[in-house]
C-alpha cells in the first residue's frame, strides 16, 4: 500500500522560509515523477516543482530562484525548501509521487504567508 505524507507547513511572515517534507512508502520509485503542487480555493491545482522522469527538474516560473526541490532516496523523503515567501504563495501544498501504474497524492498541507 502506497502512502504519501506531507509535513512542515504553517504560518510564516512575508520574506520568511519554510521547508516541506514528504515521506513515501510502498511501491514508489524515484525514477518516476515526484513533485509538489499547490492549490488555492477556486483555482486549479498547479505544479510548483517536479522531478520529471527524464531526470530534469521543473519549477513554476514564479518560484524559480526562491524554492528548491530535493530528495533523499535513503529515507524516501522529498523536500521543498521555500525562501522569500510571499502572500501569493499561500495555498494548500500537495506532494505527488508515482510508479509505473498510478499517481498518488498526499493529504495536503496548509502554507499561509501573512503578516
């Protein structure tokens, strides 16, 4: 059974930083796409950062240079380091992982950027 669990969200002031973590278990392999998405009420879920299956890393244009995706295969953990956070980064952030057959989503974690 595949599990995808996020942690690390919360409230931060503009200009601050947060690091999200995503631990996966079960039939998940790093050769398949893994990444972070976010969603605000009334809008579509959007890609924030992704390890693509060709080995490339893709970022949402508005987070380039501020967010960094990384992973530790030894612990099956993926991270999203978010720096210089702005109010427009406020959203529910979702971890996504996949294997040859399916994609899996975490439950989502709230990130709020506000003074």
